[in-house]
């Protein structure tokens, strides 16, 4: 009997000791990071004044106001997340974050005055979107249905092919793909495009967007990257110019929140939604935004992915340091990696890590992932009422989004189709099973594609 019980007891003790050690290490580490963020707050205020002649407000002081031109906008919950100011820091609680302004005369801060900060990359590719000014749109990759496959024989001319294509245009269905945090359309281009069946490539028109602030899309400084901002840019770049009357949605991680918001707004047009690892937090929480920050970016040093999320979500100025080193110098890092790996083309995941600014990543993290938490239940109620089919997929080894998020969505809306994949992580849930992932997408599209447009 003791021989059977001892391994169980020893296993529990090992697990318990590990949790205690992680807790101690986390407390020490984040205490140190709290100190460093205070120091870097002062550091960046000085450098901003030197390089830009002004010191933009940060979120260290809950009462600070961000000024746009001559207008003063208090940061309200309607668009901006409470987590921006509600991040716990021992030194803020002790009063150390009530840092006096370093200059006697307060200057007006116009976020739109300079398109990029001195700490952001100024290379041609990162600033190319600015040439369009106010008419700038998202970078969108469009995959048209294969015209050649519609031809009865190869001797027909291109014009004949186009006429044949137009005659069958009513059969073409649209799919919008939305990536997650610090990613881009390359995620879908490299995983979905090569693995779609021939039949789907004939009937479907695919839209892959780089979200506002990421990839090759605009990264404006005079923007708070709220859900409304992201939705308006998708409308402006995809739905309106291509006159989409109906479409399917596929989204990953943070993109799931944007997809739900978009689908709720176009509930009469959306046919199906596939959500992969959705960061769902119930709006019934007392403070959904702060609760999302605590659950999705828990202050722990292990696992590493969770520590990275916590570091970039809780520390505004330390996160800016990382972006200054990595994003501002991404050309140099890419050159070094190509030299070390002897590869001309780096993996898309590596390239995407640096294709953003601290301003775009910081505000999207809080205003979409945290700030969007209070709206998700309302979005789902709208969609379920409209009869939109929702499918949720997540892996059991997801270290970024807790597995309970998907289970809670299913409990909230039993009609949701939930698939939990064993031994799959946050990204490997589809990266390691591309063919199966695409076949499942196609089955969902086909099952809802014949439904008449609800508009």
C-alpha cells in the first residue's frame, strides 16, 4: 500500500514545491521590474523632450490627459481600456509614480505632429504607408478563385475565361482571415493557401489582412488602436471597396475579438466564424478589462510565453525598450539572422515579431484584448440571435490563452461547436496540422455556404 501511495505523494510534493519556487521567483522578478519601469519612465520623458521637443503623456499617472491638438480627451472606458491605468505596481501604490513634470511649462502634445517617434524604425518599408496620407488602407492579400480551373479546355483566351468566371461569380464565396497579436497576413498565406483543396480554390475568394499597426499596414501615432479603429480600417480596406455582401471569418487569438466585433456589426452578412484560441473573459466580471489582464498576462516567470506576455502588458516603458532594440533595428537583426542561418528568407514568424511599433502594440494589447472583454458576451448574443454558426478550436497545451476561455464560451453559448485538440499549443493547434485544419474549415464553409444571404 505504501509503495503505491508514495509515488503519488512525492509527485504532489514536487508539484507543490515547484509552484512555491515559481511564486517566489515571480515576486522577486516583478518587484525588480516595477523599479525598472519607474526609472525608464523618467528616462524616456527626458529623451522625448530632447529628440522631439515634447514629452508625451504616459499611463503611469491615472489622472494624466492625452492632448490632441488643442483638444483634451479624458481616457474613458467607452473606447480605452481601464487596464491602461489599472496595472498594479508596488511603487505606484507607494506614490513613486506621481512623478512631477520635469519642466515648469507644460507643453501641448500633438500625437499627429510626427508620424513616427525617434524610438521607432524609420526605414523606407516601415514608412511607405505614409505616402497615401489620410487615404491609407490596410495591407490586404487577396487570393482570387482560379480562373483556369473553370475552363473546359486550355485553348480558350483570357477574355473567354473572364466571361466564364463572371457567369459563375454568384457562386464565389468570401473569407476574411484575421491574425493575432504581433503577427501578420503571412501566418495565413503560409499555412492556408498551400493546403486548400482544388475545389475550394475555384469557389472562394480569400482576404488576408495585416491589422492596423502590424505587418505592412499603417502604424499611425495619432491613434489609440481601439476596437472601433480596427473595425473601421477593415471596413475601409476590405468590406466596402470589394462590396462584400456575405463572408466567412477565420481568426486567431487576439483576432478573435476583432472578428466577433466585426461579425456582430455585420450579423446579417456573416455566414460562419472560426475562432482559434479566443481570449474570452466573461463580461459578468466586476472589471472585465482588469480581469483579462490578470488572466491572460499573469505575473509569473514560468512558462516563458506567459512571462513574455506579462512583461509586455504590464510595463509600458520596459516594453518600449524592447521595441527600441528589436523593432527599430529589425533590418540589422534580419541581416544577422540570415548570416547565421545562411537563409535568404527568414521564417514569417520571426519577421512578424518586429513589424510593429510600441505605440501600436501597447494600445492594441490593452484596448482590444483587455478592453474588448466587456463586449464579447454582447457580440455573441447578437450572433447567436442571428443564427451565425461559430466554431472554436484550442489546444490543451496552450500557454498563452487559458483553456478555460474556450470552455467558458461553450458554457455561455451551448450552440457553439467546440474542438479541443490534445498536445497542441497556441500556434501549433493549426501550424502542425495544416491539412486537417484546412479540411475542417472547408467543411464548415460548405455547410453554411448554401444558406441564402440574410441581407
